C-alpha cells in the first residue's frame, strides 16, 4: 500500500523522534497529542535535533525547513482520519493504549494499518481491541530515534503477512534495519535489556558499587556506549519500571521483579534525564 501521510499519536521522546525520521524521509506527518504544549515542545525538539544534522552536513538547512514543513500538529485525533498509516507512541500504559486503539479503529478507514511503538505491551492484545487485528503490528523504534538503526517489527498472533511487509518496507525507507520478532512480553530488546538495567540498580541498592562504577564497568569492560544506569536515566526510570512490570506480569517469573530502588525513585519523581534527576543529576 502507498504511504504518503502518516499519523503519529504521542509527542513525547519517541513520538517526536519518529516524526523526525518520517518527515526527514519525505513523509507528511500528522502529529497528535492531547495538549498543544506537548506538540509545541515536540516541534522545538525536532527542530533542534534536525539542526544537529545540519551542523554535521548530513542534511542542508533547506532540507530541515522542508522536513519541518511536512509536520502538522493536531490535538483532535479525528484529524488522523485521512492518514495512510498510523503509529502510536503514547505512554507505556495498557489503559491509555486501549483507549487510543479503540478510538483509532473508529477514526481510521478499515484498510489502514495501526502500528504501536510499544516497548513491551502485547501486540496481540492491542490488536484484539480493534476490528482489524490482522492490520495491527508492533513497530518499535529506539532512542534516540534519529540515530539508532534498529526497528523491531513485532507480529501479533493475528498480524497478516502484507501488514508485516508494509512495516518492514517503511522501516527500510526510513533507513532503518527492521528485525522481525514474535509477540512476547518485552519482545527481544526489552526482555534482555531491562533485566540488565534492573540488576545494575540492585548492585547500587545493595552498596556493591556506585552508579559511576557500575557504568564504568559496562563502558570499559563491555564497550557499551552508555553504562546501564546512564541508559536507564536516558530511557526514563518510569518507562523502565513499566516494562519490568509487564515482564513480571506476562512471564510470571520473580526474576523480573522491579528493583525496590527503582520503585522508590519513580515514587519520588526522579525519572532520569527528563525530570533532571535519576541515578545522576542533570
Ligand atoms: N537526534 C539527532 N541526532 C542525534 C541525537 C538526536 N536526538 N542524539 C544524538 N545524535 C547524534 C549526534 O549529533 C552525533 O552525530 P555524529 O555521529 O554525526 O557526530 C551522534 O548522534 C552521537 O551523539 P553524541 O556525539 O552527542 O554523543 P555520543 O557519541 O555519546 O552518542 C548516543 C550518544 C547515540 C545516545 C550513544 O550514547 C548511544 O548509542 N547510547 C545508547 C543508546 C541506546 O542504547 N538506546 C536504546 C535505548 S532502549 C530503547 O530505546 C527501547 C525502549 O523501548 C526502552
């Protein structure tokens, strides 16, 4: 199916990154969120991130202006009705995604694919909320979206082959590398990554080492670009906690229990880089 106009639901870190790469690759994007101020903040971030690419001569100032001009900001979800493809990148809570998927199913024509950038929630469950389960799929980008090459493409139980192929081809057009996985809690990426971050938090909680020392171990010993606690702050501690809860709930194994220190920090509003404080201060 020909895709020209893409709807993005959610203007947070992932939604603005997805909008950035879509607009830079020539797609018209209708970015939707519940309040205008979230949309304005997203557009400002996209402008700054495109400036980095201009500064590095990856794109020209004219390319930036053209990309920015392809982005339409809307608070009315009904305006997604003429999009050829919609990707949801809202908060990682099943109740919120339930409301959005039911609404999108009502708003968008039945042939339109509804993708979710969820980092761990079941695609099969999201699909079952709609009358088009064969057209629901996971399209999981990685932060920072303009930089990271991976898109995890997740097949729900009912996802049809043409739906998979459309999303795989779209990822390739965005100059990403799609990797196919089946639906399971946390998919592959977060099933493996989050327990690592969670375990790193236990070592800090138990006084085994400082956050700085834990991060040095992974940067220098394993060549990770960021240590696990810097990465947790970068992803958002609330997001890490939500994903650990999905793993614990979905896999039922106590090895996935969220670290008490993580819970306490989220309770305190220490959400990492976005709130100015997490394992580090920003
Ligand atoms: N937009 C555009 N470009 C960006 C950017 C952004 N938001 N952030 C960084 N960049 C560019 C920089 O301009 C720079 O470009 P260059 O290579 O042409 O010079 C390049 O990316 C590297 O950036 P910096 O030089 O500023 O900094 P670093 O070399 O320290 O790299 C990093 C930053 C790319 C974030 C690197 O530290 C890294 O790869 N970290 C790990 C990130 C990671 O693991 N992400 C996955 C998180 S998990 C996830 O998202 C899944 C979810 O479900 C939880």
